[in-house]
C-alpha cells in the first residue's frame, strides 16, 4: 500500500511491482494507493483505515506499506518474508531510535528513548495478518478523541507496541533507505529529485515573522545565514526597525498564535506590485534555519500555477477520520501563487482573533477551498537532534526550526552552508 497523497510516483511504483510480478511468473499482489482507495481525511496516519484493511484484505498473509518514492524488489521481498512466521503477530521494518527524548514524540520513553524502536516508513514496513486483525479490534474498542498527529511513524509504532502488550518492531536489515547495499529489497532515495530547469532565486519570496523582542538575536542569525542567499525577503514585526529593516503591517504581536500577522502577510503578497508577481511565497519563523538552494531545487518539481501548499504535514483530529491537515509553521510554509490567489482573491481567509494559531487556521482555509496539503519530510518543525540519525541519514533536509539549546550558526554550517548556488542550466 502506497502512503502517497499524490499520484505520479505511486502509479509508477504500482506499475513497477506489476511488471516485476510478471517477470517472475508470480501473481501480482493487490496494490492499493491510499489517495485512490481512501481519499478521506487522515488516511495517511493509517489509523482510520485499519478496520477497512483488516476486512478487505483478510486473506493476505502480509500487508506492506511504503512511500511513493520507495523502490521495491518484489522477488527479494518475497524471499525475505520466508524467514518470518506470518501466523504470528509480527511487525517488520527499518528501526529508528531517538537519540534523546524529543518534543515531537511528546517526550516518550524519557528515561531511555533509545529502547523504543519505530518504523521508518521510507523503507517500507510489514504487518502480519494476525496483527492487522488485532489492531482493527483495538481501533474498534478505543474511544475516539480529537488529538494531534505529529509523527505518524512513532505514533503508529507506539500504538502497535500497546504498552508492551503488542509486538515490538523487528529490525529487518533488508528494508533500507539511502543504502548502497545489494542485500536491500527496498530502498529510498537520499537526494532531492533532479527536476530541471531549476527555478531562480528571483522566483521565491521569503516572509519572516518576527517581533521586537527578537530583533537583536534571532533576526541577525537569519540575515547572516540563509537570509543572505534569498533574493527577495522581508521581516514582518510589531515594530518598524529601519536597521533591519522590518515591515509593520498594523498587527500587534501576540504571545501565541499569529493568525492576524499571517493573514496580513498573505494580503501583502497578493497585492504588493513586486511580491504579487513571485511564483512562490515561503513563510518562516525568525528561528527557522533553511537552505535557499535546496528550496530552489525542491520547488522546481512543482507547478506554481497549480494550488500547491507544501511543508511538513501535521494533523488535528485526522487519526479518527475527521479534523484537518495543516503545515506546521516552524519548518516553513510554502504556498504557490495559485494558492494565495484562491485564499485572498477569493476572500476565503479569516481569523477569529489575531492570536489564533496561524498554521492551523491556514490548514482550515485550505480545507475549505479543497486544496490538499503536500507533505515533504524535508521540512522539519524541530532541531536536528530531535530526529533519529537513521531518519536524517537518507535526507537532504530543507529546513530545521528553533535555536533552543543549540548554536544556530553551527546548525546552518553543518547542514546547509556548503550547498552554494544552484543554476538553471540544463
């Protein structure tokens, strides 16, 4: 089952598996694309569709999940599974372990975070039929509640573990991500796709949210690191400061939630004679750390004339099949010109109050307009140390977030400074 919310990559993967099955005179396995079979809210979290999977595929010995960019060697995968007893409750995958207790996992296993292994979805993971049936019963018995979906890899693995009443993840070395080993039966690319021509810096406008409190510590970090690489960038604050300079949009600063400021930024991006001509708008916090050149390469794979809302996807209430997705703001929220035109030109965006959560309100506006969130694991709401080393090892991250207990200049130097400029020649 492909976890992709999009189309092209997942369709190619399905065709590849069907062709491989023919090549080994094997009946093709049932292949389901989540966006086709379960186009409902939250199917990407797996939780709302577990009961349907248990019912509709009750004769399958194994259920295999992967991302659209995962590569699969079908013959090798089938041979690998001969080593495991499908009559038992088994959970197979590539194990990730946290280096330290992290906020994105609600500080779970704070006494020893490394003791808990969770599945890297990029490498694919497998659930045996007995386990699928057990999970379906658990879903039926649990009380639905509105909650946040932040890192579904960890959340689903923790649900399967079930306070040590369920199976722990079995680390399978043949399930790979970013590996060169010939023993791998699955793999995942470790580079941003090569989409040519690469867009220019002139195509991207960066909007940095800040406030007077951070004019002298956070803003200089942006200006001395990735801000130098941005051709078009503005700093939006509650106070005009000509030394930066900042732009005051008439919205007071709020302690939490910045819906009023976000809406004012979107209106400016829609109406300003220069900004309104930029294909892409990237909205960041003043403690976001990112790579402009990687942003260029990534956005080259998308069409700004289409409604694209790109970033790290979170969800509220989606694990029970309701609620909505949203782009978490710290890693950067990327909107195509078409999205801004629909939201502002169509008068679809309104804030209950200035301090309403901006990223969640944006998610609700997108939902009301029927614009899906395009998730990219290359955007990060937290710091590098908040992610498993094995997870970051098969990535070219585009962004990180927060200066808490770290040197932001060091983070930029280690992860982004060596990228250099990219050019759009063929």
